[in-house]
C-alpha cells in the first residue's frame, strides 16, 4: 500500500505545475484554485490586481482562529490578557518570521528590493493573504488546519507567549523609580461593553492616561499601557 501511495504521489507531482506543487508543499493539501494563491503573492502596485483584499480577509480569519485557540487554551485568563497575547502572535514581526519559515516570502511578487522587503511588513501581509486564499479555496476548516499544523504546533512556544511581559503597571513603576516620581491611580465606575466596568486614570508626573476594562486590574493595565505608549512616542 505504501508503494502504491508513493507512486500515486509521484505521478501527481509530475502532472501538476511547479506552482501547484509549491502550494501543496506549503499547505499540505491540494488547491482547487491555484490563482487565488498567485493573487495572494501580488504585493506590486503595478496593475489592478494585488493581494490587499485577500490580506483583509486572511487577517480576519487568522484573528478568529487565534482567538479561539487562546480562549480554549487559557481558560483562566481575562479578556484583556487574551487580547495582549493575540496581539503578540499576530504582530507584523511575528507574521514576517512565520512567512519566511513557511516558505511564502520567497514567492512574493514585489517591486521592493530584498533589503526593503525584509524591512517591511509585506511578508506578514502576504501570509495573511495566503490564509485568505486558503479560506476561499477550502473553507474555514482548511484555514484552521493550516494555521494549527503549519504555524501553531511547530512554531509557537506557548510558555513563552504566556510569559510575555504584559504587566504594563510594573513597567511603569520601574520607570517611576528611576525618576523618583510617584504613580497615582484612580478608579471610577464606567460602562464597559454594555455592562458594568471601570475607568482607571493613571498619572505619572505631567503624564496622564486612562483605560477601560471589565475589572479594575484590566482597566489599570490598559491605562498603564496607554501611558507607556505616550511616553515612548
């Protein structure tokens, strides 16, 4: 049976185009419409066709898949921390790295030089477009299979994701200790997503920012994150 299966696979590769073989090697399954994947690689702005619409779709599909994984894997985490973890997983630098590892980057059609390409967000955007192509070609189940088998299982260290320094209040306090200025926090009741929540106001010297959340902890972390962003601008 193994010999017959290998013989069939060899005949299939011989009959298919080089690009179709490449799609199969990257995805792990046969594409119904290879042109979707060709379009996913078109970053160039010359002409009417590019991958922006597929990128838009793939971004939403990837977000949904990652959100479900985090929801199931970290059942004890609050919404704010899950959001921060998702942001780390789908940020441009993470997607660029994955696009290189998976083999999407070398296929991108672009006007950029290799150096410009490596310094841009284009590889990660192409990966999102590729996921959009998988969704249109094979549905949500195939897109989910690809993300799990080609991205999450082999390339994501969940212990590292969980331990990312997302304690923005502690980061802010470290800054404050270096300057000798105190950090003050005030909480006020506020509406949050049609329910009860809190508005945290953090002040450090002349800097002041706010954050909303379902709990005081989440609101405080968001306020601290906003303040750190303002300081680092």
